[in-house]
C-alpha cells in the first residue's frame, strides 16, 4: 500500500503516543518501543481503574487495547481476566463483545478460550444472524430482531479474532445480516438508516472512540476489510461515504465523539488521527 508521506509524518508526531506506536508497528511494520505508550496510558488512566465496575471497566480495558499494548506488559494478569468473567454476568450484549474484543487484542485469547465463552457464542445468535442482550431477549415472548448496535461490536470482535486466526462459528451468519441490510439500512426500507439519528450518532459518520451506542464508519469498514470484503461491491458505498470525509490534505475528519471519553478526545470537525489511522488500516487489509 502506498502511503502519503505527509499523512504518515502527521500520525508519527508525538502528540498521540498510541497512534505513533500503532502507525509504526501496524502500518509501517516496524519494531518500536512501547514504553512511552505505557507511561502515557498510566497518566491518563485513574490509578484505581481496576476497581471500577460495569461499563467503565470495559472502557478502560479498551483504552489499553486501542493503544496497542499487551495486557501482560501493562500488568494485567490472566487470572484477572478469568475473574472478570466470573464476577460479571455475561449477557452477549454490546459491552460484552466490546470487552471480548479488548481482551483478544490484549493477548488473552488462551484465557478466553479456557473460559469457554467463544464456543457458546453461537448458542445466543438470533434467527437474523445477530445478537441482542439476554436481559432484553428474556422480555420477548417470540424471537425478536437483533440489535444493530450490538452487531457492530460483534463485527469488530470478529475482525480482531480473524487477525489472530481465531475461528468463530457465527461469522457467516452475521455477515449475511449486514448484507441483508446493505450494512446501514433497514431491511424493509433500504433508503432509511437503521441508526437514523443526528450527525455524529450514525454508523455512516466518523466517530471515535467507539462505545456501546456508537461505532464509527472507519471501524466498520476496517472490520469488513479484515474479514476479506475490502474489494467486494457490497462495501463500495461504505468506501464512497468514507472517502468523502477527507479534507484537502487527505486527513479524515472527526464527526462524533463522547462527552466523557475513555481516551483523550479529538475535536469534532477537525482532522482525526484515530479516524485516519483506522481508514489506512482498512486500506491495508483491502489489498
């Protein structure tokens, strides 16, 4: 993949150690020391982050994973991961798949496999190929449709498994769900977005960091590329939308972020290193 040197130099600036490190190791395939990343992470995380409960604990694990750091290097032990799932009700929902993705990225695929969660994922798949939180599923008398917000995070989880040669049985069914919806649209009205909200809250927007309610277009496209569909005609519209997010210098603009973020925020309407990085990662896997 031909990279624009000016864009690469911008990503390698030391204002964001995580982007600098991941650009070197994942885009340029260079060896790099992650000490600066770890030191930076320790400054931006609260000192007692492991004692946090619920969704914010998941966000903290994601902040470490997004920085490209191995969990052991950051002082996270395999037994902590096992206890994490013992102490939390795994409901196959947004936050659970977000946590699974983070732990896979942090290098704990052996622990997750030993817990037995991956082998049981297919058991909670709905008829349309997607997922819905168990606490919501129990309220229905008949089988409901799955939740696109959850499915977006399942898609990202599957792509990280693919990078590490972890086979997940429900991959094909989930892909069929997205193809049926042309990725973004209602199956019975393919002119209307499933997440038809204001700008910065839709899957066709560049959003970072992702959360249980919102996943940005750059992450969705990267996931499909990792799964082998970068050049597929079904992804053409997504590519066209994403390419229209560039400024005159070829940097990708941020359209949405969190009011309270688990990573330092970038400014909406300005070039985003995270959006640009993930778009370039998508192009790398597109080849």
